[in-house]
C-alpha cells in the first residue's frame, strides 16, 4: 500500500477514535448505567419483590400491621412499578432502568419495614427511612430528567423542590386516610407529620445533589 493510502487510513482511524470519544463524553452518566445488561433485570426484580411483599401483607394476619394502612398503600405503592414504563413508551433507548429501580426501591423498603416489624422494633426507623427514601426518589427524578435533557442549570434546586412537593402531597394523603379511616386507617401524630416533612426535605436535597453529581453529563459537555 502506498504511503498516501496509509496516511489516509490513519486519518480515518483517528477520526473514528475522536468520534467514539466524543460519543462517550456526550453520554450522560445515567445513560451509561441504563446500558448495563443487568439494569432492567434489577428493576424487574424490585417490582416482583414489592408485589410479593404486599401479597403477604394483605393475606397473612400480622398484628404489627394493624394501623399501617396496608390496603391503602397497596394501589399507590404498586403504581410505582408502572410510572417509568408508562412515561417511557419506547421513546428512547436504552430503557431508563436506573430511574425505574430508584422509583420502586423506596416503596419496597417501606413495605418490607412494615412487613418485618422494623418500624415497631426501632424508634428511629421512620426517620431514617423517610430521609433515605427521599434521597432515592429525588435521585430517580434526575435519573429520568438527564435522559431527556442535558442542562444542569438549577438542577439541584429543581430536584429539591420536587422532593419537597412530594412529601407535602404524601402527608396530605396520609392525613386524609387517618381522618376517613380508609384502607384500615393510619395512626399519626402532629409530631410525626412535621418530622416527616423536615427529614424528607433534607433527603430530597441530598438526593438532588447526588443525582446531579452522578447522572448529569460530564464536565466536558454542557449547554
């Protein structure tokens, strides 16, 4: 092969390499996670575990589940299993498995905590899980958001605000259940509500910061 031909191939290889590097840089952190082969399997496994936990909670008479409103929680918690698939509808690839897992995980953790009696055994469980679950939920928001947009502008504040609104809505729903006795009712106090609002908001701020840090595009690619 002539020297000019070799130079031409070298130039093509270099161009391809640059394009590949550029593509890797442009892929968001969460997009790389979603592309991992086991990502969707993890999301599916969490959903199966959540459904199984509710089957036990609703069919096996357990004294420590009295006043937990498991019948009320069931349809709301299982809704978490279909939120991401319905929002996705094959509009982009790969499947947003990270967001899906992070949405389902808090509801599975809460259900297992009630099912295993952890809330009754350890007083701090509710406070710890409210904080941790809101970390996961707001991180899920960013895992979805950074599959649809590239900008980081005000992302941390946006996620924190979403988390704060979510806990307000949740506490309103719990108050309605407590007042009406729907789904078996709930045993709540004013202190519980205020504490949940504060801790979940803090968790949302943490989750937002972590979501932007790990799921957003790399530093070399910003709008």
